[in-house]
C-alpha cells in the first residue's frame, strides 16, 4: 500500500494546528498515523525577544532524519508536505509552473486563432444552408401532392369502385352519378339536393359503382 507524508489537522475553528504524519494513502486524514514526524503551526507568531528579524514566522518542528528515512523507503509527500520539506531543505522546491500553464489559454499564433474562427463560421453557415435545403425540399414535396379529389369524400375513399350500403344514394344530376353516404343531404360532388336529384340505391345489392 502506498505511504503518504501529509498533514493531519488538529486545533479548533480559526485556530488550526497540524501534525506532519506518515500514513497509508487510503486512510482518513485525521486517522491514527504510522508515525508523527513533526508539527506545523500556520498561525504567524511574533519574533522572540532579541531576534534580529522583526517579521512574524510560522513554526515548523520536524524530525529530519525520520523524514529522510520515510522518503527513502518510498513515502510520497503531499503538496503541502512537499512545500514544508523543501523549506527545511530535505526536498527540492517544486514549482507548479506546468499546472499553471495548463490553466492559461494563450494565442501564441494569431493566425491559428483566426483560422479556427473562420472554420467555425463556415461550419455554422454550412449547417444553416443544409437546414434551409431540407426545409425547401420538404415544402416542395408537400406542394407536389395533389389535393384530395371528390373520391376522398365518398364511400371507399380513392378506390374508385365502392359497394352499395343501406341508405346510400346516387346523385341523379346530369353527368354526376356520384355515390353518396346515407347521411349526406346534398351531393358531395355537384352539390345537388338529395330530394331533387336522388336515385335510391338498393340496400341489399352487391353491385358497385365508380366515384370518379
């Protein structure tokens, strides 16, 4: 199992205190460690009396020999522990320049940025043209469909030959002869009244007639 050198938090709210510990990588942050290497107080402390420097400092106490031992056997420091160990001189400082560069988006070559913008605009225009072409094709297809004729309204739709049924009647107007439903009061083709131009159809007959 991978060993980690990391910080374990203690103290209270707004007053943290850390132990520099060695523990397994999968254990909780504040679980019992394998060994405590030292302590770290992140709260700045005033300089002691008689000190040459007047700057506040953060206290780090560490067993350097044990820290070197654990690093030698393969323990991997966390980012915070690496920074503390590099301040003491056990490890080399590690700057996160590569991570920062990955987060920064720069246009080193303006021509590349312009070309990418042009390609995006062309793709947008091409998609718009394809959508317009599909819409025009769909509209043309609808326009080529002929309107429904009179055969759509009579019995049998567009079949042309339909059987007589009880109550159906045939228009008796000149040149019509349309087969209408029993419920129709006027001819669906010529509009002639049923009472004036009706030729009753035999309800029991099996004959058929054309609606065209």
